[in-house]
């Protein structure tokens, strides 16, 4: 029995009640026309620990709201208490049955996710695909959870902040509770961006990294205000208040040759820069709310500025100076506000780049700021590395050989070695987090991402192209380049922001070009630099590593089991 004299023996009432272990019953589940299911305290604690570890591996942290939409049973009960064990907030939601309309069920769940800031949904196998298509958060099946490590960093004791989400809290004075389907007269009239990337539907793409990887959020029209609201939303934070902020990007014009895309005029030195009209605007916001950028897949719009806290901007410039970067981040005159809670907010300032004159590039109006075109040259400018293109003598690329357990020069990795690499990806993908490769690559400010094709060309074609076998897809790919670099100019937690460009086909190479752009990447599934570029089929058997002035610490591959 729990008494005042023994209260200090337990971290929480949950711990005292049923997580102490032992042979006595802790859970007796009785279903209609079925034998009761009894779990001892020891068995119950083991199940709770197992699910807590899996949720933690999926990125669930204290105060995160998760929805459990499963049929009644022991599993749902254990998941509920596992969430409490982590300090998360579990909410039980009725599962989809034949008595419910699937479209209305999906709409109700979408509204719940939107208004309450749900971090993840756990749903039955038959329901998960429907929900994954309609909600803006990960949807996990039990099989997805089971694929995660059971105790990957889960707390040894229940988190003291655990609480049960029974009903919405009272509305504070001066705060209006939003109504389902309602709007706000001051909210910007926006629609979901057509350029927003489609969330991968496969179960392997829904869970977070086994490490505590942050993930940026994509805020759509329901989270963007044109002006500061007179009363703040009740829940569902964060929100973005645009005020006088502008989201500007270079746009692709119709009727232009491919080599002149994103230019004001053919062969010119002025980018075709347009402010977003707010129709279709979505914003990527880092998980710590310290930086924001227009959400774009870079096909039709490529961002020319972003927003960051003053502290983040200052620290980024200090880090760039330390590595001898040829890039400095300048502060603009505009700001936006991130509403992080009922009474809290952050101010983010507009940021754009300056290519230092000492490196041979000028700066002026944003559409006329020019830098080098080729990805390797602009990455060299960001990182201060004199020669970043891969050769057998580049010490920083020898890390890739260590990754492949090879002593060959980087350019000499043959097809047999490449197939070994692909087999490794398929058999032990979770270990990539320890290797800091592919989606787990973690370049710091002043470093760069490098994605590289592996394998031997089976045929050399005109225009510098080559045919290379991609073993994962079982297809041949016609490729025009072997690698792409992206220099990191800001980092906020595990979210990074890069300054990039690429060969546009007009032979400018290292010569001035105004078509540089920014992009934000995360480490969670579907957000990483590696996944974004691999999905475009512009590489075969790609590997991504961090490139800097020091050799990346990548352990050897080791024998395949």
C-alpha cells in the first residue's frame, strides 16, 4: 500500500501502482465471450517498457500528444501506459469500424491533429493507410513500432511529467477556443502548397531515427496568420504570424530554355525572383522554432531567403568565420513571429547571403546577388575547402572507403563492392545512424553534405553522361553527374539549412550565377538531404556523408551477417 511515509520510494503513482514488478496481477482484461487475460505486474511492466522504448525510438518525447486508435484490448492499454512512462500525453480515439464513414473518420482525425498538435497516431493495419493520406503527422501500425529497438534510450524510470489527457483544459481569460471548421478573419487566405513533398506511404518511412532526431514541421494554412491575432489560439502550437515578412524565391518561367530556368532573361545575371502571394504558402519550421523557410520541393520555386532568431544568426556567422568561409549571412529588415504557446513567442529575422568580395563575387539587390554555379564551387565557398571534388587523394573522402571497408581509391569502388553496400542498406539499415551516413549524415555549420553515385558505368554516352546500374531498383540510370554538394550555413538541433546551386547546363561552372538558393533538411524519414536527392533518380546506389576539413569519423562496414 502507498502511504505518506513510503511516497518518496516512488517516482509517480503509476510506478507505485503497477510498474514495480512482481507476480501479483496488475491487469485483468475481460472481453465478451472470451477468457480473461491476466498480466502480472512483472509482465505488465515488461510490455510497457517494450512499447515505451519503441515510442521513444520513433521520436516521442515528454509532453508529445499521441493518439491511440486501436480496437479495445491489452495492447492499447499497454501503449497508453507506455506513453505515460515516457511523459507523453496519450489520447484514446475510437477505431474505424463498419459503422463509421471512412471519409468523415479521416476528416475528424485530421481536425484533431490540426487543432491539438498531435505528434503521432497509432492505428490498426487496415486504417493506417487511410489516415496517412489525410493527416499531417506520422501514422504508425503496430508492425512499424515492432521494427524499432525496444529499449533504444527509453528512460529507466517513468518520466515525472506524465499525465492523462482526459479533457481540454479550461480556456484562459482572453483566449478564444477554436471551433471545428471555423476560421479567423486575420488568418492569411492560403491553401496547401502544390510544391509540398508527398509524405512517403510505406511503413518504413514513418518512424523517426533511433536517436533523438528532431524533425522540422510543415505549417500549412491552418497555422499561418497574416497579422497578429487579437486572441491567441487555444492549442495546436506553433503558429506563424507573417506580419510584413515576405517569402521570396526564384521562380521557373514558362517558355524559357532549360539552361535559362529561374533567370529573368536568357543568359542574364538576374534571377526571376517573386514574393509568394500567400495562396498556397506552407512554411518549414525547425522543431525548436528557431528557423523558418518556405516549404518547397525546389521544382518551381527555390527559396532566396529564410528566417532565424538573432542568436542563431550570430552563432552561424561566427561558425562560418571560424572555418574561413567565403559566405556571410546578412540580416534583413523584415521579421516574422512564431507563436509557441499561449503567452510565448519568438521573433525571427530575415536572412540572405553575402558572397564576400575577397572571393571574387559581388552582392547587391537580392535578385542580382551572384555566386559560383557548380555545386562543388559553392560548397567550397561555404566550407573554405580548397578542393572538394572527389579524387583518390582527398583525405575527407577516404571515409567513404572506410564505410565500405575498402582500401581502394574512391573512384575505383567496383560493382561488387557497390552491391555489398546495397545489401548492407537492405539488411542493417538501422545501423546507419551509428555510421552517420545517408539520412543520418550530420554536417555542422561550415561542412557540407555530399551525395555520391557508386558503381562502374556500363556505357559512356554523349554529353558526359553514363549508364550505371542501380541495384536497389534493378534499373539502369542515365546520369549526367556523379555527386552533389550542399554547404551548411545554419544548424538548429538536427535540422540544417544549406546554401546550394548546381550545374544549369550553360557552362558557367565557377563563374557568376544568380541562381543559388536555400533549403532546410532534417534527419527524420522523408526530411533528409539523402532521401530528397535519392528520390529524384539522379544517382545510382547513392551514399551521403558529411564533408569538412577533417576526416569524418565513419567506422568500417564490417562483415555482412
